[in-house]
C-alpha cells in the first residue's frame, strides 16, 4: 500500500504541475472565454496563480478518492491540509522573495509553483502514513472545495483592489 500511495502522490504532483501550467495559458488560448476564466489565470496576479494550484489539485483529489480514499479514514482532512498549505505558500514565498530582492523573476515564480505543489503532496504523503488528522466526510469536503471555487470565481470577476489581486505588469485587477 505504501508504494501505491507514493505512486499516487507523485502522479498527483505531476498532474498538478502539468495542468496548472496549461491553465496558465488557457484564458489567452481561448481568446478570453468566460468559461476558461473560471478555472484559468486571467492575469499575472498572485491570486490567479493560486487558482492554478487549486483546480488541478482539487480535480486530482477527487480522482484519487475514487481509487484509494476508502483506504484512508483521514483522506479528506489530509487532502485539504495539503491543498491549503500549497495555496498559502504561493503568496508567502512570492512576497518574501520579491520583498527581499525587489525583483520579480518569471523563472522563480514558476519554481515557486512547483515547490509549493511538491510541499503539498509530500505533506499529504506523510499525513497519510501517520493516519493522523480528523475525519472530514466527503460531503463536507465537497462543500469546502465548492466554497473555495466560488471564492476564486468571485475574485476573478470582482477582485478587491489590494496587491494580492493586482497584475504586476498591467497594474489592473481581475479580467481586463
């Protein structure tokens, strides 16, 4: 089972990295399609990059649950912990390095995405092994995922005018 779990976690990391990268470009590839805006980045803001982590990780979690979820009573608490950790670390790393260095480098931003995905999936792996954590039932997990999805949607179309939501290139917010 441990080897199977390790393979699942590596597969999830790769899935998240590939789909997250593709979602970065989807909005532009579809010439600004509103449906694409729901799940893809619509600008270069930190918020939109966090969204690129959320959807692939959430999708993979649902797929993974269908195959091995019943083997882990702490499945959803573990997946939500890894997801939240990844989502929080993106702005923490981004604002720390840009604050210290005073520069914004694309290659470093991409590295942050991959590092945060790796940290999230590794944390999940360790939590699955420890079997620690509280039990979150599937219904509650889906409600939490739906609430986060609604938050992303609302803040894509009507974001607050704070730095987290501002495109550092255009200085605009949300869909332009």
